[in-house]
């Protein structure tokens, strides 16, 4: 069973990394920092999806894992073909997963909790 603490931790971590990525994109820090934060965010989300899929038997996370696998395998080719625009599907997938995390956290927060889950 997924705990509320785990979902809050996951959502706050993703939000912080997404904010840093956005600041790197808007600011004058260059594409190196933006790409580093995007890679960190993608890694965070893949580990989160793996944990939710294997430990909590959350079957809907397999879709993100499949998309991440396809994007990861095809990204070098797309970078070679169209350059920096190849990161747009990666950004879309990370925003999609963040939206799912927020939605799942709302569902978990409405669920009845035991004494040990309160906190």
C-alpha cells in the first residue's frame, strides 16, 4: 500500500527538480544545467515508477516505464536528427508523470489511514 508520506516526498522532490530545470531554462545558466536537471528528474521518476510497480504492485506505472525506455533508446538518434527539439518529448513525459503523481497523491490523501500512517 502506498503511504501518503511516500507520495508527498515523491511529489515535492519532483517539483523541486522541475523548478530547477525551469530556472535553468529561463535563466542564463545554459543548456548544460538544464539538461543535467532534466536527466536527474527523469532518473528520479524512473526509480519512483520502478518502486511503485515492484514494491506496491501499482500496475499503471508500467506505461511510464515503457515510454521512458522508448524515449531513452531513441533520444540519441533524435538529437542527431533534429537537435535540441528532441528533448521536447522527454519534457512532455516528465510533466505527464508529475501530473500522475499529483493525481495519485490526492487519491492517497483521501483514503482512510491507520494510526501508523498518520503524520
